[in-house]
C-alpha cells in the first residue's frame, strides 16, 4: 500500500477535558483528519491557528462561530475556516465533528 492507513482501532482517544475528546486519524505533513467529540453544552473555545480547517458534522448539532458570525451546523453540514481567523463552536446536541487540517497540526501528534 502506497497510502497511509490508520485503522480506527489502532488510534487512541484523547480526553481533552470538559466533555471533549479527540482522535487523530490519518495524517502526513500536508493533511490531517481528526474526530472531535462533544458532550451537549461543551464548546471548542474561540481560537486561531495558521492551518486551513474544514469541519464536517458527523452527528449532533453545533453553533459554529467564525470572526463573530454564527451559523448552525447539523449532520452532513460542513464549513471551511481559512487560517488565521478566530473560530469556535458550542455543542447544542451531543455529537462529533470530523476536522480536516492543512497542513497537518503537528501539535496534535507530539
């Protein structure tokens, strides 16, 4: 296999505290896929980073804010956040996001 394969059962679930979890899936220097779990009422605090981020809602309901503008996202919805913009989310119904980053978030695998 010339691609990078990471089987779900071989990845570790990280408890981020406050009702949030993270599981880093496949990655290389240019791209990274991450599952992020949220309990109802928890948040991904507003933050910024240089990476482009695409968030895809696997389950649940989220209020996602980018640069002060909020939108509701439900399963099947997605959003792309350019690097450098302040963004965060509040989980309205417990769920999970699939976050894709480019380049990869080295801080997630150190």
